[in-house]
C-alpha cells in the first residue's frame, strides 16, 4: 500500500511517499528556518503563509522524485496535531482536498506518536513497545507505550521544551534560531563543568522536566559576564557545554527516579527516542551509559526532526488498525498523546 504523508505542524512542510509503513520512496522537506531566524523562534502567522506557498509545488516534487502519479496513492495520512493551529489547518485542508479529489481514504495522525514511530520505522514493528521519550522543539514527554495508539504519561515539561531551551540559549550566546545543532557543535570544544548549571529539583513532581530555570541561569551568567558581545570564543564554548550537560541531566534525573521507584516491577527493557533533540549525540551517549539495562532505540538522524515519512509510516498502521479516518476529522493543536 502506498501512503502519501503530510507534515505541517510547525515550521517544516514535508510530503513523503511510503510503501507499507516503512519503505520511504521519496520525501521532501521545506524548512522555514530562514524565515524565523530573524525572530529567534517560530513566528506562527509567517509559518502558515509559507506552508500555503510551498504545499502544492512540493507535492509535485515528491511525486516526480518517487516517479509516481497521484493515482498510485492508496491512502493519505496527515498530522492533525499537536502543533500550531493555523499550520495544522492548512495541512488538514490540503490533505482533505486531495483525499476528496482522488477518492482515497484519509487518516489523521498524532505528531508525537509519529516521532516515537520513527524510532522503529526501519525495524520490526514488535519493537514498538516499551518506554518512550519525545524530545523536540515543542515537547518534552516521557511515556509508557502500551501499544500503538495507547500511552500512559509518566512525565512532561512544566514549562519550556528541551529543544526550545537549546534555541533560546543559542540566541543568548549570539546565534540564530534554531540553536540545537549550533550549541552541540560549540559544546564539543567546551568545558562542561566550568559553570555549575544544575538540573532542577522538582520534589513534588519527581518525573517532570523543567527548563525555564536553566535558561534563566544562563541569561544571568551572560549578563554577569558583561553581555553577549563581551564573551570570548572560550566562554561561548564553555557556556554551551555546561548548559548542554545540565540540559541532558534534566532528562536523565526523572528517568532514573522512575527506574528506582519501579524497581523489580519494571516490565520494559526498551527506550524509544524521537524528536529533533534526539539528533544530539551527547544526549544519545549519556542515555546509553546511564541506563545500560535498557535497549536504546533512537530514531535515525534523518527522521529525528519533523518529517512526513514518519506520518505516512504511522498512518499506514493506524489505518490497518481501524483508527478514525475520513474527511470529518478535526485538527487538535493541543492533543494529549494519551487521548487517541
Ligand atoms: O522535532 P522537531 O524538528 O520539531 C518539533 O516538533 O518541535 O525539533 C526541533 C528542535 C529544535 O528546537 C532544534 O534546536 C532541536 O530540535 N535540535 C537539537 C539538535 N538538532 C535539532 N537540539 C539539540 N541538539 C541537536 N543536535
Ligand atoms: Zn516534531
């Protein structure tokens, strides 16, 4: 079965043609980073307008790349949320119009579930169970995967998402959005313990994450050092490395507490990792060494950031499992992964 997937939840427009849930025939991704760099983060209204501009030309490129025609498509899958309200509406309208014109079924997909699916897309589907960690620009979530479509929330961020904190700290250090990759590169040359930034102690919410305090600590340190313009290359590298260390510790701490609390009752031996921040190699290495008892299944690098292949792949399975389909599905900007 050939599935056409569409992703437009935030600042990437992406189409993909995927056979039987895993074989990527062709994928296109139009990134909008040039547009948002000026503002230090995603400017929602501009994101929507750019989706309108590129949606149809990009679909043509995708079909040409896969050497397929519209008629070859068997199913259309679209991310219906969570995400920016306007961006979701555009994607949904595009996908619904196509489904109607081609008389093909349409399945709505949860964007965060798709990030988890990307960790097993090239593997046996039986691997799609265990614990799941979604680390992206908009979300920081730790879940138990009961089965596809069914999740139990263990913890999530109380404020900023981890990717958002990388982006904001990059701006504090004088770099442009998006900052994750830039921080990671600087951190490779820096001293991670020069600054004693710490993961927050959230006593009442042991499995939750929080990033706003860490971001404020960096802002105050930069201010104390005379402002961003006064920073030397060494300062920047050390600040980036110390921030990245603390940001990763902020992920490790609640997971460790969860393992400790669950003890003998822990039934899972596998941790699925997806989302843009999963590209970070220091994070992957730390997770692997902190939890040697777990098999870490991280999404391949090219499927970590927002992409339509994961939407088409998951859409295939959701459709087979009789997930809601049809033209009357609504977009859900704030769609909890536990409500499917
Ligand atoms: O999953 P994604 O493409 O979009 C959302 O659904 O949010 O994630 C984008 C986020 C951005 O915040 C970006 O800075 C971050 O992922 N990111 C990274 C790295 N590459 C991308 N963060 C840390 N290290 C990286 N290498
Ligand atoms: Zn995402």
